[in-house]
C-alpha cells in the first residue's frame, strides 16, 4: 500500500509538471484526487489493512494528498499567469500605430469670404435678404430702370428661360423685392447669392456669386456710400486700405461709380496685377436712381439711397491671389486646402 501511495505521488507529480493548461490540471486533479480518483480509491481500501498499519498508511496518505494539492495549486498559479500573459499578448493594442485621420469637411473659400463680408455688414446693422435665382424680366431689368430694348441690357449676357423669365444676371433684383416689402420704411440690406451670365473665361464663370447692398432713408448721400465702402474695404483688406470712386454708368444708379481699392499685390505702387495703375476694381455702386425708388413705391422727394454690388469671387481672388476663377469651381481638394476656411 505504501509503495502504491508513493507511486501515485510520483505519477501525479510527473503529470502536474507536464500539464500545459488549466484544463490539463483539472483533469489531473480528478484523476488522482477526485471522488473516483486513484488516491481516493486507494484510501477506500484502508479498511482491509491490519489495524496497526492504518495510522501509518493514513498519515502517509494525508501527506501525499497535501503534497499533491500544494503542487496542483502552485501549477495552477503558474499556468493561470501564463494563460493571462498569452491572452494579453493576443489582445495587445499597438498604440504606436498612427491613427486613421477622419476626413473633415470645411468651408469653401467662397463661402468663407461671403461670411466675412456678411459679418462686416451685419455689424453695421444691415439685414440679409434673399431672392430667387430664376427671376422675372421685370425684377431683373424693368424695375431697375432697364426697360425692354434698353441698350444697357447688353452689359449682361443673359440666359433666358422664356420671354419673361431669366436666370438672374445680378443680385440687384433683390433690391427691388426688398423695397416692395419694406416700403415706406427705411431699409439697410445686403443680399448674397448666385448669379448667371453667358460668360466663361479665366475671370468669368457662367455662375458666380455677388453681394448686393442697399440703404434707403431720409437724407442718404454719396458721402454715406463712400464712408460705408471705406469701412468695408478696411475691415476686409486691412486697416491701411483706401478706396477711390471713378464715374461710371449703371441704369439703376445716378450718379454711378466703379470703386477701386489699393492693389492687394503691390499696395498701390503699380504691378502686373493692377496693370501698373496701383488700383483694383472691386465693385459697382451709386445713388439709387429716383425712377427706381418710385417704381418700388418710395417717394424720391422724401428719401434717397445708395446701392452697391460686388463679386464675391473677385474679392476671394484678390484676397488669395487666385488668377483663374475656375479654380474656385473645380472642387480640387489640393486647391481648396490652401485657403483659410479650406480643408484642414
Ligand atoms: N448689378 C451690377 C452688376 O452686376 C452691379 C451693381 C452696380 C450693383 C451698381 C449695384 C450698383 O447695386 O449700385 O454689374
């Protein structure tokens, strides 16, 4: 019996040493110490021993069980740690891998410039108005003092939808719509939006953006227009900016002017960009023609107004030194990324 016990101990210890997993260990435990295990079965036979041998064998059996339990516990600890380490290694996250950059949308340079212009005029108390891009001949032309067959209609190459309907060639019709809506109250509005012309080259796109401005009140003068535009030019292009007004012609204003700022490339010295003049044209403006006021219901003997219209594309091109307007519409990310408000 003693030999058998020692043999079981040796066998069990060998098996424990060879165990490779916790599952192996459990199997070994059952095989030797379980209810039907080898050690347990052997102990059951104790009854057949002579009484004087029982204490000795019993003691030895207990020692063997203790030894095996201890060995099992130690092996359990070792294997559990190994398994844990394997698991951690398997699930390891490589934090040195560069992350995937999420693609982030951004504001198109044209919208960025539009918002800056809007902010400047909002700061001066202007409201922002809107009007339709498919416009009637009346709002686009007639009400702006451009009756049918007026030669100045040729200033703008128009997309006609039918006899009475056009794609608006400028944002000026929104002047008329706003005057009709507000009359006889004073008003101060801007209107940004898309406009369309049959034009397509490096500086003209068939669709482009304008911002219209209109102020009507008692006693508005050309000085108000000049002051407003100077303030705008300085906010937009820098505190040293200057403007100059050149006499011009628009049917809806009298007098009319084309407005220049100091060349953004040479600061007035003269360069290729400004054709050596030192100035760059940025907008058209003037005092609202009395006939335009009257057609929209205002009494031109009581109120006066000024108006201006500028190309957002042109402002963006001057600000960023873009030489071809088509860059703004090709949606090439390599181009767009280069501008503030462009893709990060
Ligand atoms: N509507 C003109 C154009 O598109 C621009 C313009 C000129 C607007 C003078 C105005 C203005 O309001 O007063 O060419």
